C-alpha cells in the first residue's frame, strides 16, 4: 500500500493517452501521485507499464451505439472505480466524461475533473443529425456535470463561454488549462531538410480537420504550377463519425495531389521535414500539433476558429484564414512558400510563444496545482462550488 494520493486517468484509447497526456501523467507522478491509466489497450500497453503507471484495460469504444455494449461498459467502469478507489479521477474527452461521471457518482469518488479536449464531431457537424446530437448532449451534460460537483476544464475560452452561455455548466465550476503542455527540449528548432518545400497537415484523418479543404488547396496550387510537396500525416481513426475512408486517401495519392505518410511516432523528426504546417480544422480545443510545430520553428496556417486562434497569432507566427475557404487557404500557403524570410521570422516568433506560454512545465504544473487544490477542499466543498 502507498500513502500517495491515487489519481486515475480515464481515456478511451491508449494511443491518445501516449500522444496527448503522457507528459502530464509523468509530471503528476513526479509530484507524488500514484497514477493509473484506464484505457482501451491496442498499441501502447507495454510502453505505459514501462513508465511505471498502473494500466487498467477497459472496453469503452468511442463509436459504439449498441445499448447493451454501452451498459456493459458503464458497469465495467463502476466496478473499476469501486475496486481502485482513486482520490481523483480525471476524465478526458466527451465519452469518458459522460460515462465516468456516472461511475464516479456511483462510487463516491471524492474529486472529479472533467476535461474537454475540444468539442468534437457533435459541435462541428452542421447537418440535422449533428443538431440533434448537440441537443441531446447538452441535456445529458447539464445533469451529469453536476453529479459530483466536478471541475470542468476547457482548453480555450470560446468552448467555456459556449457551455456557460447555454447553461451546461456554471462559471465557478470551470477552469481553462491550455492542453497538457509541449516538451520544448524534444520539439526544438532543427535545420529544414533540403529539396522541394513540404506543406504538412498532421492530424487524424477526419473531414472536420479540414483535410478535404487542404487537398482542394493543393489541387489549386498544383494547377498554378506552385512547386511544393503536400503531405498528410496521421492515423485513420475508424471509430470517429467524421473518419475519412482509407480508399479516399488512396485516390488522392494516386491522383498526385498529396503524399500520405500514415501515423508517425516521432513527431519531432516528422515536423523537422516540414516547411509549413497547416491545420484548416473546423473547430479545436487546443491543437497540439500546431504547438509542436511552432516549438520546432515552423510557420503555421490555420482556420480562424476556436482553438486554432489560441495558438496562431495571424501575421506574427502564422496566418489565419476563414474556415472552409479553400481559395484563402491556398493563397495563405502560397504567400509563405514565396517568402522564406517571413517563414523564418514567423517560426522564431512561434517558438518564443510556446516556450513562454505552453511548455509542459508550465501547463502540467497548473493541472497538478488544481489536483492539490481540490484535494484540500472540505468534504462537500466541490458540490457547493458546482451549484453556485
């Protein structure tokens, strides 16, 4: 047994924990917490164990809609929480927040942190299905976020304001913490590879990341005889409703519009090869790839939407363009391709911004301080704060 406070992260996929929350978990362990990771194990189980974390495999699928499967996943979480008895549970993203909040309430977990990693498909999809889903989620979240008096963490002010304005959460229940931080020693400025410039979009292969717009912009620029390689980097996320079929990516590659490098474990080395990094997403929490690229001294092009505009200062470390505007996206990319001195200046400004505001030491310390603050509150204090 240990007298260290038990901290449990609930995250749907082990690869997402490894890419987006590993540094935070390391920092929490160094700060004296006993860290457990509850996740669906597919790729990184041994790596997580070698870090010294307790790995708790679960069967929570992001895309499952089968009510019997979902009920089983819910009961699994209740049993896990009752068995493990963590002092703090930290739920990351929508489905862990929904199911984890119920499990935490049933198990009387003292401290619950619900962290939105962006608002996802339901808040970017503009068709009727997306509207119905948004309405249902708002209603569910209004009740569930009050169950444990949880603290609700957002990555940007726009998402927080949306939830407060629509009475999903009360303002005293919320915090803003800008992601989980960037390791600025790993992501550092290195010489760009020689050869034709590389315009890179690194993300999961989802339509709402603006990948279709990126390919359309590449088509326009190639038709205008602009010399550049347009590269997609990232996994095909078949469990996301906005997933792009691998066959579609293959068609783009065969047409000569883009290269597809697939998933890359070493993002620092991958970003080193980029000349410009692009993310024409429809909405973000706080896009880690833009922060990593900026830390590597790369100029950025992104949509002028929540999340992206929290990273890109237009005209300083990159360019913001109207969302879903392919001609504007192509023009912004072309303007940076034509001006190496502007790229260099923007890259240096981006690096300085990340070091100053988004380093892992800075961001992870905010989260660990939040854990300590919540553990120090008197019993019932969270519920009182959440109902204010």
